[in-house]
């Protein structure tokens, strides 16, 4: 009987040990798979990417050219986010070298101090520069440390002090993005229009930059800044509390935009909500990626974010991108739920805005690649095979066809 008891206890111990070990291995496997580099193929053609980096450096170095192109900071941030990731993932020294010339402390000061650059452009630019610093690292580099401290000061000023209302008619005045984020998370009344309670790019870019800066601090073994940790945690709460799962995909604040003028021509089917346009939502893969990096040691939060990532990949391929097997091309719906209504049109004033299937240049900026799934990679491979089709039919893609061709090809 004693031997039998010892045998049973030994069996239970071995079973528990193996179970825990296997679960740990599975979890480690999931984390490793989800956080591996997005880009793995070095030595791809990047001539046009390097030319564009040099072009922005030329623009920012000229007072006259900047005055003639106040949106340059916004465009630069959108165009160069993916080249930054590719350059450091594949250790492309030519890209890295040119980025180091473009992104400097003096350049940050220039962008901040120009009155003709709007606030959204500055926030967008700060996010992309922070991601450059995260990828390059700041340890032991005085210039990059100075840039990090500049960005940290700017983001914490936005977070704690700056006037943070998006629309004047909101129910109260917010000072500091933190106040507005916490109030919207509470679900309290914020005015008669639904979109007064919407999280917008103005908050998302600040929170995204805060997460990026917190990762820089960790990598450089700096003392963690409490406000940056708070930003990281509140961004997670937004993704947890304001996401609604439906039909094996998810939507951020469905119907919150229903009465916004940009969405007035959205035609709904029965029980359908008004959801984000696909172009603005194309930044979400970048946010999810850095949030997963920030929470990789927290299995519960990491797995939730990884689920959002997986479902957003399905959403892109099922709702936004529509593949035609007959000719091997895609058309793209204007909204993340597959709705293909007009966007930003005002028929009463005669403004056409973006007609069905016209709001898709976001595909060619490549931020969707940050989802890092085989399905998204396959979509871009198919787009590459028929690239001339897209550049021919879209004037904006055609204007930048060399650059966009290289972005599409990055893998």
C-alpha cells in the first residue's frame, strides 16, 4: 500500500511537472512567434526609400521649402514608419545611416517651433521619431538621449497639461490628454453628439508615443517614468474596454462616429454600426505591436493583444481587402467592417469626398505589415504581382509608384 501511494504521488508530480513545462513552452512559443521581427529579407531594393529620406532631409533643411509644404512632417511620419522597421529588422546600413541624418534634436526643435505645422502633424512626427529611437537605441548616444528627453517632455506636457478637448462642445474642459482618456473610459456623458466620446488620432498618437518611450527607457535601463507606465496601462484599458467583438472580428467603439459629418453618407444594413474608416485605422497594427512588446511578460494582457492582432489580420483580409481570383487584383472597402460607402463627402455642399473603393492608399504605406501574419504577407505578395494595375488606376499611387513598389515588396 505504501509503495502504491509513493507511485501515485510520483505520477502526480511527473504529470504536474510535464503539464507546467509544456504550458510554459507553448506560451514561450506563442510569444516568440508573435514578437519575431516583422521583416526578415535583407538586401531588397530600397533606392526610392533612400531617395525619399534624402528628400525630406532637404525639405526640412530649407525654410522656404518647409513654408511651401507645411504637411511635410505629417507625410514624412506616415511614409517612413515602415522603412524604419525594415531598416533595423534587416540591419540595412544605408537606410539607418540616412535616417540618422534626417532625425536629429535640431530637427525636432524645428518641427516643434513652426507655427504653420498643425498639432496633429507634430504628434504624428513625434511618434515616428520615437519609434526610430526605440529601434536604434539611445544607450551611450548623447544626441539620441537628448532627443529622447525632448520627446518625453513634449509627450508628458500633452499628457498632463495641454488643452485636450477635440471638440469645443464636449461636456467639460480637459487639460491633459490623461483627463480626457480617463473620462471617456468612465463612460460618463460627454455631450449630445456620439463622436464627442470617440478616441481619436490625437489621443492614440500620444499614447502610442508614450508606450514607445517606455520601451526605450526599459532598453536603456533607465528608471521607469510613472507617467509613461500610466500611459501604457491606460492604452491597454482603451483596447480592453472599448473594443467590441462581433462575427469573429472586433471594432473600436462601434457607432461612436454615427453622427460625425465625415460619416453622414454611410449607408447601413440592418443591425449594422458605423465603424472606423480603414485609412485611419491602419495605424492600429503599429500600436498593437508595441503594446505587445510592452506587455510581453504579462500573459493575460499579451494574449488579449495577440488575439486583437490575429483578428485584425482576418478583418483586413475579409472586410477591407476584396480579392478577385479572376484577374488576381484587390479592391478595397472604405470601412473596417466591409462597408463601402462614401467617406468625407458632403452631398449637400456638393463635396464628393472619397467614393466607394477610393480610400485605400493606406495599403501602400504598409503599416498593415506590422500585423506580421502569413495572410497579410500573402496579400502584399499578390499586390506586388499586379502592382502596375494599382499605380495605373490611382493618381496618388502613380505619383509615388517607385516608392510604394518598394514598400509593397518589403518582407
